[in-house]
C-alpha cells in the first residue's frame, strides 16, 4: 500500500489523512453533509459537494438522520461520493433499526464502494431526543459494540462521536472522557465532536481523554450561526444554550440578515482560531448541505491555499 504522504487523497482513511497533515504541519479540514430527501435536495447536496471539492478537504462525511430514519439514503449518498467525486468519504453508521447481520451487510456495501473510514455511533432513540433508548432486537446496544464490529471487519479507520458539552445521557464530562478512552481501546482511532461554542469545553475533554490513558485525535465540530432561527434550534440540538455574548451580538443586528450572518461567521472564525491554538488536529465543518458559510470560514482561517487555492467568499445570505 502507498505511504500516506503519496496516496491519492480520495483513497486515504481519516487516520492516514491526519498523519499526512501532521507531516505537512497543518490541520485537517473536513465537511459534513446530510442525505437528501428528494431530487431537489440531492441537487443542492451535489452543488455543495462540488464547491467543497475546490478546497480539497481531507475527508467528508454523510450523516444518518435522527433515529436512523434516513439510513438507506445515507448509504447511497456516501457511495455516490465515493464513486463520482474526488473526495474521501466517511460513512456514518448507527445501531438504530438494524440487526447485527444487517449492520455487517451495510459495512460490506461501504467497503465494496471504496469507503475506508466509518464513524460508528449508537444513534438517537427512534422516539427522538429524550426518549428512552431501546436496542433493536438482534442488534447492538452501545457504540463501543459497533466500534468492535467495524474494527473486526476489515482495515477501516474507525471514528466515534465526542461531546464537549457533555452527552445528554451522561452524568459528567469526566464520564464522557472515560467512555471515549474505552472506545479507543475497543478500536476507535479518531473522534469528531458535536458542534459547540466553548473552546474551553473542548480542551477539558481532550485533557480528560488523555488522563484516561488514550491517545485519540479529537476533531472539533464547527457550525456557524447564520440566521436567527438557529438561536432556538441549536440549543435544541446540542442541549446547551448559546454563549450569552454571542446571542447579544446577534440580537443587536436582528433586523439585518446580512449582519446576523457576518456576526455568526466572525464568531465561528474566532472559535476555530482558539481551537487550533489549543492544539486541535483539524476542523470538521457542519454544512447543512449549504457549503458557502463553512467555505468562507476556511478562507478566513487561511486553510484554503494548498487545497486548490483560496475560496472567494460567497454572496452573503440569511
């Protein structure tokens, strides 16, 4: 197998991409999409994919829907990215709604499509956030079991989720750190966090995992605020309120959608700078299938050169 430094980018695992980035003295850059629900959404997704290709990210990923409701669309979208783009796809996989044998079949389909990295997640309860977790009969109960399954089925680079703001079912941040360390011992090789806004929370998580005896690269997940609706939606998704100073800045320009977007981009840029200064090995951007805001962040941070040139910021929009 070619060394990571010369391997074509689209064939690299996340671990190989992280190694290549360390050799080059730069952070990794990656983007996340969600599977399209119809033809119009698929066109929007592929417009975002093509724009992202211009900056040659280290990898991209495609999510499962909440409760596992879009599993088949996730598999198809990931396979298409593997076949029809220059991007290295990371496949999301959850324990929701599938037996162990069905999970093995999905993993095999990913492997047949050239997918070499898998993000192994327990997944949200099918009843939605706050509903009690019930494993699928014949399936898996915990993410660590899925990590072990994927790691045992080939040379995948296996990743897991991380929660700087504490998992909603966890008793504490220290518990989250210990769980991540256990996942690393089970075969996880990297982690990607849920989006968050407090860089100190990320540092505490990284330090806690290291103190638990695991050397696990943890990629912070970034989602910029670009409209006021997200002031309500983001806390619902993350379980944590947005920083009061950011909310105040956004509310001061509430009547100007362009200014709201600008404030959100500036805040996300500062967050990324602090995370990189704290030693984050890369940045993972949640695109919501509209890559313009996250590509503007990449340009602001000076991370586009060397990946196909700088990104011209898109016209602001709410």
